[in-house]
């Protein structure tokens, strides 16, 4: 080692040139701030119209399906206190490492991650199905144990 610092890309610099970014409408003006001027895939805008055209709705549906995985991953990452809501200033110097850890740890989460917020009823049906599956599995295991006895 010759004592020189190793330069690793951080944050937006990790997005390779030529890759597109799935973005919300509100981020459409941010493209020039990407180090490699990556293009964005955003939903269509109404631009004063009363409604979207049929082709726009179809194209936006595909974008939304692509974004689901991105949003699910983001919800896993923001479950960590250090990355939730407002990030405390004292964490700024460790932010790069915290983000890397959260991304790595989120790879261990099961698919279709459910947020820890039990009061959020958006996933109530999924929670009920999973709970029923747990009960059914426990009943089958108990039935197998009884047969062995």
C-alpha cells in the first residue's frame, strides 16, 4: 500500500453511466444532479389536462410494477432507526456505511416485505393470510407429532 486514499463512488455515483432511474414525478428536475446524467423513468404528468390518455395509463402501470420492488426495498431500509424519517446529524459521518449495511441486511428479508407498523391496515389481508398459514402449519406439525406418539 502506497499510502494513497482509495476512492470509492458514493451515493449517486454508484449508478453506472447509461442506467435509468425509476423516479417519482417530483424528482423529474433532479436528473442534472446525477454524476453521469442518468435518464429517469417517471410517470406521465397531467399538465393541466383532465385525465391521462389510455396509452399513458398502460405505460405508467408498467412503471409502477417495476417500482414495487424498489419501494419494497426502500421500506426495508428505512425500518432501521438510523435511516428512518430524519437522519440525526451525528449519523452523517457514518451514513455511507449505514446505507451499505441496510441494503445488505435487506437482502435477508423475505419477499413481499411487510412494514413493522401494525397500525397500517394497507397490508391487513396479507397479514391475515400469513397468520392463517402459520396456524395451518402449526396444526399440521402437531398432527404429525400425534401420529408418531
